[in-house]
C-alpha cells in the first residue's frame, strides 16, 4: 500500500488539491467575498429595506439626508413658475449608495457563470503551479505516475471554458452598443488576418517566436484562436480604459467618490506601465537592446547587443514579467469594477446639472444596467489575467509527450503547442489588451470619445 502511494504520490497530490480547493471555494463562498463591499448606486424608487444612504444630492439643497424634505424656498420657486414648466422633484434628484453583499450579487445576471469560472480557474491555476513545483522528477514515468494529466486537463479545459464565457458575454444584446459588437466582429476578422501573416510569414523577423515545429494545421488553429481573442477582448479592454480614465481622475471632476484612492490609482498606473513594458519584450528591435549577445564592449557605439541579460536570463525575465502583469490585472480588477459602477454615478451627476429641469431617465436606465450586468463585466475583467496564468502554466509543465496524448497530438504538435505557442498566446492576449486600452485612452485624450 505504501509503495502504491509513493508511486502515485503526484497524482494523489493533484487530485487532493483540486478537490480540497473546490470544496473550500464553494463552501466559503470566495467568489462572493472577492466582490464584497464594492459600492453600487440606486435611485430612490428602488430603495431596498435598510443599508442605504444618500450619496449626493443637488448642491442647492441645504439638507443631504435621504428622508429630508425639500427646501421651502425651492418649493416656493416651483409654485411661482408657469404651469407649462414641469415641477422638479428634489427627492428624485437623490441617488443612494450601498455595499454589495451576498444577497445583491446572487440576483445579478451571469452570477452562476462568474462563480463557476472563478472556482474552476483558481483550481486549474493551482494545479499547474503545483505541477511546476513538483518538477520533472518523474517525467518519464507516464501521465498517471507523474500526475501531469490532471493539470494539463484542467488547464486546457479552463482555457476553453473562459473562451466560451467571453463569447457568451460578448453576444449579450443589451450589455453593449450595437456599434461595439460590430467593431468587435471587424477586429476579430483583422486579428485572423494578422494571425495568418504572423504564423505563416513574418513572426521570426518581427516577433521573437518560432513556429518552425508547428505544421500548417497547427498554424491555422493558432490564427483562428488569435482572431477569436481579437474580437472578444475589445469590449473588456475598452471598459478597462474607461475605468482607468475615470479612476485616475482624468476628467477633473469635483466629486471625490468618482476616482480611486491613492492605492487604487497607483495600481491602475502600474498595471498599465507593466503591460506596455511586457508587450515590448517580445518585439525584436526592443528585446535585442536588452540581450547581451557577445559579452564584450569595445566602444560606446557597440553597447546595443553587448550589454544586458544573457539569452537564458532574458527568457526567464520575460516570463516573470508575464506573471507579474497577470497578477497586477487581478489586483486591479476591484478598482476597475468600482470605476465601472461609478460610471453610472457620473452619468447621473452630468444630467442632474444639464439644465434647470434635469431629465434623469437616461441615468436611471444606466444605473439599472450597470447593476444588472455587474457579473458580466466581472467575467470580462477576470478572463484575460486568468488566461495569461493558464497559458503561462501550460508552457512550464514538463512531462508532456506525444505518446501520452495521441489524440490531441494528432491535431497539434504537443511539445510546440505547450511550450512556444502557449507563451505566444499569453503574449497575444496582453498585446491586444495594451493596444485596445491605449487606443481608447488616446481617443479620450483627444476628446473623440467622452464619458457619459
């Protein structure tokens, strides 16, 4: 019995970890705890019993309590106006802020999808991390002895699950504008064309990736996957850019609750900088400046290519940058989500001061939709960094051979997909995120787009 345990200890550890984490995440309700205490906003006609307070009222009101009466002077001015002028109800100009808890989150659309994706992703990433820690001491003993079958299966299933979730939320009718959906489809086609060019022609000369061991079918699969990510990641990246624009107070508003605190703002800036820096590490002109190819420096003109990391250290450094970038995106998820909810507050505030008799119907609908699709946006913010971790983990797993996975390897070369292609897909996701978010911020900076 002891010999059997020692033989299959890796497999037993993997199964024990997966089952234990699944039970703990489910019974402790970690997905709910991850979003707990975020602030959302509601209008007075949708006040739940208890737990609310007025966030902002019209500035010309002397009382800010949720149950206070309108100012008598305002009442007199309203009565003295012409009958053709509609009366302004000061009580309806209030907006209430409340903290999200379990009861609120469980009523949101796509909450089961978010909870399942969070749990499964955490288990898959943990299994891959354990396999990397265990190393390749039993890499030649078969998939059952070395336990590599469990993390590989969880990793590929997690990637497929998150890709389907992104497709599902991207097709939601009322969650985004029709123009955004059309632009996503167009960018998906462009991504497919770019993927075909990169895989079949120019990748070694422009990008530091080599698909020489991948056959034509494998390269076509990679190009299709690149096109899918190009379409699905546009709307999440655009939302992230709006959250960055609002969280860093680029609109120069006079409301402190619209922007992040100093820590959240620092996370948003740091996340953007690390994403851009990591993307550049795989572009040959920039990456070549950081690699020491010769080891000798004879004059100042020959510094490039002669100073910096060794080739092996630079490869490890790039992988560490991918890992740090994915963790920073997870840390920035809560500030981004809070800024998404604050967009509804900004819309209400803008329309409250748009005229003497504000029309708050648009902001009322915006507040409702932002609350209704809260978990959908969480999925859009959660999927990219988790996909980065999954691809990065699959690229570091040892002990995978064509003999162990004959069915999968009949379609794709296992060694090439798990090593080179997995890193490339992680970089491609980060590249799309950097391009989409940077372009959106640039359009806001040029006043082509604006917050409303």
